[in-house]
């Protein structure tokens, strides 16, 4: 399978997962809340709300300008040092 076909398969599987999740939420009377695709959950500080942009953003390789790892979030506004995934979860929970 080529990388183009596998990428399409991966996208369709996420669509299928969302369809099943929607069905299960309806079945159990729960509300499914979806964040916008462009919501910067990993780039926004969950403490002060500062959003990183440009060269300050964290990539999968981290941030070479500020010498941070990809799994840590350092806010350049308030100085908070957080685990990147925990910061993203806190931002998504605040979205509710």
C-alpha cells in the first residue's frame, strides 16, 4: 500500500471512529463535544491563556529556539512549566 493510500485509510478510520463515538453518546444520552480542528490546545497556556505563535510554537521536535523538548510546555508569559499533554487536556476541559 502506498503512503497516499494509507493516509486516506487513516483519515477514513478517524471518521469511522467519530461516527461510532457519536452513536454511542446518543445511545447513552451523553453529549459529544468536538473541538475545532484549528483549536490550539497544545500551544495555549492553561494557566494564563497566552497562545504561542511563530517561532515560539512547539513542534514534534520541540522548540530549538528556546531549547525545549516536544513533551514539555513552557509559557513565556507567566513562566509555567507543564507537561504538554496535561496542558492540552486542561485547555480542552476549559473548552467545555
